């Protein structure tokens, strides 16, 4: 049987010098180490067992999570698992701490409210004079305050490395006085963008809101067809599966090779050197970056702003606006746990936490119940 000390020794021997090591991890509140799990393994398990993680199964990725739309579209949970898979694969190839990358990936979307980015924009607007709302900040709030693993203190008491990964996730650029994220957190950030680029294309085609012929205007798609050997404007279902596999392999391979080259060229030889480096080191090749940028713009215009998606966005905005207004006018409508936080956090933040934790279905059901 491998003990925790054995696992830490294997990390020391097998990881790159710039990778984070669980034996050096620290927590805000010290606690006895496990006999059989590393600190990052404990973090991963704590995230997996939260209610917030389980609720991701019924939260929107692109399409409203409702039975009428079918069961095959990605949810926030399946997206999270896809990010985990990509992050773990890239981290292993680069000699990084794959367990830390996996943990940050599993936790990175815990703070998303119902109805995806539409819900986030609306809550941010409603909370404009009360601190705003951001899903990255909310994820950290969940694991440090709202979730509890014991009655002794709030939060999960995750390692500072995991918390730092959540804190830095999703920032396009850092102020000069702030450090770069760890390479493991940078991998998760890149894996997140990779996953929603590849898989939103897949869901868009599956839904019929995107058509294969439309994608031919994308340089990424044209090159993908060349790489895969699928050269047709009307690919079959089998062809589309081939294209999806080829796309994922292409993006993951490019990200891994380009990042490996950037790390080598930087000369970093420790985690601290990574965080002091002026730029991020997990990156795509110069040839692929414009393809990804153009694809992101295409998805925004053709899928995220499609009239059928906009109709769902409008419904979501009405539901969340009505719920926020109802709870603000009648705080007694709040369940006991968020109501108990009013004195500490204020009414509006307590309402925001409660709504942000809802699944799509629960928000719709609560809205229907309040309307009678």
C-alpha cells in the first residue's frame, strides 16, 4: 500500500521542477495530514462531495437545462468533467501536478448561477451597488464560506494552492503587482476555453442552430476537414464524430507542444519563478491563436446570440429578476440557511447566494410556485 509519504516522494521524483508539490501545500487552518492521500487529493475529494458540485448537473452550459430540450446537450457538470479530462491530460504531458490541475478544474465552475452566463450577467447587474457578482469569486466564496465539511468552521479548508487557482482562473490579464497563476491553474484556464470551443460547436451542430456548411467560413473548420480527411459540406453523423475527435486531439496537442516550448524558453525552474514570470506560459501556437479567436467570435454571433437562445435568455432574465425582487420584498420567503446569513452578509448578498446556488429547474419551479 502506498502511504501519503510514498505518494509525495513519487511526486518529488516524477514532476518537473516548476510543478507544485502537495508536500509543500498549506491550509489557512492547519490540520493533520492523511495517511493515504496527498493534500491535493483531499482537496479534490472535498470538492467532489459538495452539494454545489452535484448541482452542476442541472445548470445551463449553452442550452437551458429543461426536459423538453432533450438530455444530450452539455450541462455545467459535463463541461466541468471535460475540462478536468483535458487539464489532467495536458498536466501529465508537461510534468505538472495533475491532481492539483484536476482539483482546480472540478471546482472552477462551482460559482456559476442558473441559466449560464445570462444568469451571471443579470445577477451582476442586480448586485451592482452591493459588490457585483462574478462566478470565479463566487466559486471561492462557496469553498471558503458557504459549503461546510464540519460544524466547527465554514468552508472546506482547501489548500492555498487550490484557492489561488480558483482566484486566478479566468482573468485575461493580471495587474503588475499580482503574480501569475501556477502552471496547473493556467492549464485549467486553457482547458476551459478549449472545451467550450470544441464542445459548443458540437452542441450547436447537434441542436440544428449551426449548420456544417456555415462552418466552412471558419479557417479552423476548413483546416480541420483537411486534417481529418472529411471534405464535404454535408458531413454525416459519423463524419461529425470524426471531426470532433480530430479537433480535440489537434487543440490538446498544440496546447501541450506550444506550452512545453514556452516553458523551456522562459528558463523557469520553480513554481515561484512561474508566478514571477511576466507572461503566462500555457499557450497555443501563433498559428492557432487567430483561428480560436475567430471561432469564438463566430460562436458568439451565430450560437450564443441565436434567436432561439436569446428567447431562453429572456426567460431566464425574467425568472431571476422576479425571484430577486420577491425575496427582497419578502425576506421571509427565503429558506432558513440563507435567511440566517442576512445579519452577517446583508439581505442582497444572502439573496444572491441563494439564487446563484439554484439549478435551472429549481429556479423555474420556485418562480412558478411564487406566482401561484
